[in-house]
């Protein structure tokens, strides 16, 4: 299916979790940015910046990045 930056396999469950967390947690502070608003290289950095504010667990952060990168690749 895909890979995270660490090279871990990404499965459908991880992508579903990433979408759910992206939609529910990111919108708590701001409107959701369009997936194409940032490059595949920018997204992981942006999520890293926001992870502390959103109190994301490492697995949630990885799932969001995996979801966004998978959608961007479509």
C-alpha cells in the first residue's frame, strides 16, 4: 500500500486512523488545509510542528502523515 518515512508498511487500518485523527483533531484549532496545499516533503514537518499542540501520540502522528502522503500520491 505505502510506506512512512521510516519505511514501515502502511495498511488500510492505519490510513483510516490517520484520516479520522486528521479530520477530528486538526479542525479543533483551524480549518483543514487542502491536502495539496503542501508538498510531500512539507507535510511531515508541518505535522511535527502541530503534534505537540494537538497532543498527538507518535502513532497518531505517523498515521496522519501516512494518510496525507497516500492521498497526495493519488
